[in-house]
C-alpha cells in the first residue's frame, strides 16, 4: 500500500490524481475535518471524493448513506469515498449497492501503479532534510509534533543560541576525537556536555553523529521530554501550541493542491462591527461581518494580481461578495505580489447573522491553496501612512 501521508497531503494527492485524469478540481474542508474533492470534466460529468484523511478514521454505513443522498440531490455522476483509515463492513455493502467507489491506501497503490502515477506519488512521499530527520526520530518513538519542520527557528541562530547557553565552544566542546578532557569517558554526566546528555535521552543518538542541521531538532525534542535548554533558541508554548479557533463553522475551498502557485494561510471570525483606524463600520440589518485575514505567498516566478473581487463566501448555497468599507481596503498595492513575496491582506463579508457555516471560495484564474492557520489573528488594519 502507499505510505501514510499527512492528512492535508493525502487530500492534495487525491486532488492532483484527479487532475492527472482530466478533472478540473477544487477542494473543500468540512467542519468535521473531512474534505470534499470536487471535480468537473469537459464532458459535463461531475464527481466528488469524500475524504476521511486520517489513519484513525473509520468510514461507517451512516457516512455512506449520507453521502449517497448528497450525491443524488446534487446530480453527482462519479462518487468516491477515500480514507487512510478503514471501511466498516456496512459501508462496503452500501458502496457496492449504490455504485460508490472506495479507495483506501491499498487500492490507491493499485491505481497509482496501473495509471502510471508513480512520479506524482513520489512528490508526496520523498522526504529530505529536516523532514527526513523528523521521520527517523518518529520511527524510534521520539514525540516530534507533526508539521514542526515548518515552524523551526533559523538553524544558524539555533546553533548559536545553543552554544551560548550550554558552553559548546571550541575550548569546551567535549570533542573525544583528540582525547580531550571534555569527553567524560568515565560515564559521569557531570563531565559530559549538555548536548551529550540530551542526545542520550533520545535513545542513543551520539553527539558526534548529529549534524548541525539536526541540533534544532534535538532542542525541540529536549523541550518536549523535559530538558531545560529549549529557551536557548526561543522555544516555548507558542511554538508548539495549536493556537485558537479559525472561526466557528468557517471552511475554505482551494483551487489547487501541491501544484498551487499561490498559498493563502487564513483565519476568520465573525464581528458585530468593525473599527478601522478610528472609523466604525456596522453590518446591514440581520447580518454580521465575517472578517478573513490571509497570509498570501506568491510561489511562482512571475508577478501576480490577487483581486478582491475573486473572493466570496458561500452560505447555504448562496454566495456573498466582499463588503466594501468606505475609505479603507485590506488589499494594498492593488493586490500585486512579486515572485516569492509574502504579505497579509484582509477581506470583510456581510453574511446572515444566523448562518451556521460559511465557506470561503476563490473564483479567480490563479492556482490557489487555502490552509487554515490559527496563529493568524483576524484584524482589519490600515497603515497610518496609507
């Protein structure tokens, strides 16, 4: 079977797999952390993959019945349910009766092999650098949080901080290769460097075999297992914590997966009113503001323009465009982004006050991938200098 993937990577892989098969694809995360991969083809056919992306998920008979009803009401031609977990016996029975295709990792392996999609799968399974180091550490039981490689501090700064904190200088590094006194050959922890002590606690990873790039990893793991040198590189609860909510009932629909040229990390919350640089704004009667802040990165090799008008919010099947605010905008520089440029922008929508859920959508031509980031604080701000 194919290797286990991170949940978001599994969803992106399924989306890219359908693109390779000629589908135009968008993706929607649902409130229960399942996803829809929605496909349309040139011949008019419509398809949906109902994705349970975790290895602990069990797809039940109830899930299949609800999905069959959904597909019938929406006129879906191709219905697929995919999971990295398992299908209950009842789910398999309903799928066989109603013509729903089931995909687990074993079935996907056959699909990849028969379709010649090995190169596509390799984009999601090949790991290098710190990602590979983390994977090895997890294999030996070290509790490294998922996605931590994207949140580590700069390697050089981490090493410098470590040396300053625990005295790993040229004179006191404890290098055993020249028989120096710092080696601590008698086994007394007091005669050994703090780094040696930490790496011993990681299950026998010798300090002499740890490359410089792995030092931040050691520090993070040391933080998790109770070592006290984490503050040397500024590690704390904020780095390892999950943050706050991304807004009640709010999801987002991407237009691309791993092949995205634009990444938009986002967070959202509802507001009864807004104050921007001293000016107050109120939503229309019976509505509330939905404030969305995005950290946008242009990953392409040419400038792009991300237009506010391309964004909307869908509530109960109806779409709501952005709410203009007199005299202020959350898209400075007309939404222009240079290659590799990252910048935060924001949008405001007026939606029904009794809305139970909302989906952020993008209808532009750019290949854009949304990723919820609870570390982003939804704010509507405009620099005083304009």
